[in-house]
């Protein structure tokens, strides 16, 4: 048995090079560094190490991070909506109506998290058409009644 201070193999720099654990580098079982995690410990991406997310995936991920969590703030969502509208009204319409893998939009998550200031922002935004339905079948008309 080798000591942790001596390293594992010559492949990693020889016996004088400390193993990754001793250098403060964690490894997963397959030898790759672990996935980056958010504050709650969830993996930020499910893409393999080194893979790049498409720009639309990044926009989707950022929009849901800002607008669709219990801790989301209406002031921050308003800034995003304003910036998107300045870039392109068509982009604003597209982003507001993005849905996740379950078919839910930011509007659905805002209602379920009782973020009614965000709900109001989304409904008041001219480009929010809200015609799509979530997994539970609730559309804009049902959500407006809450």
C-alpha cells in the first residue's frame, strides 16, 4: 500500500506528486472532476465533461433560474424582461413562453411558488400570450383566476 502523500502512480506525475485528494482536487468514480453544483447541490448541467451547451439551452437554464424558483425576485425578473424587450420583442415573446421538459413555463412555477409579483409581471408583459398549457392542463385563464 502506498501512502496518500506518495501518489498513486507514475501516470499522474510519479511518486513525488501527491494524489488529487491531497491536492484538494476531488474526483468522481470515473476519474473526472465532479459536476459543478448550485447552492442546493444539484448538478448545473447533465452534459458530459467538456461538452458545450447550446445557446438556447443556456437561455432556457438562465431564464428558469431567474424566474421560476421560490427565491426568485420580481425586480430581477423585471430587469430581464426589460433587457429582452430592448434586444428584441420577438426574443422576449420566445423566452417568456419557454417551457421545461414537463411543459411548464415560468408562469406556472411562479403561481406554484406563490410569487404573485412575478405572475403579474409575466401576465402584464404585452408579448406574453400564455396559450400553452402545463402538464396539469392549466392555461393562462385558470392561472389568472388564482
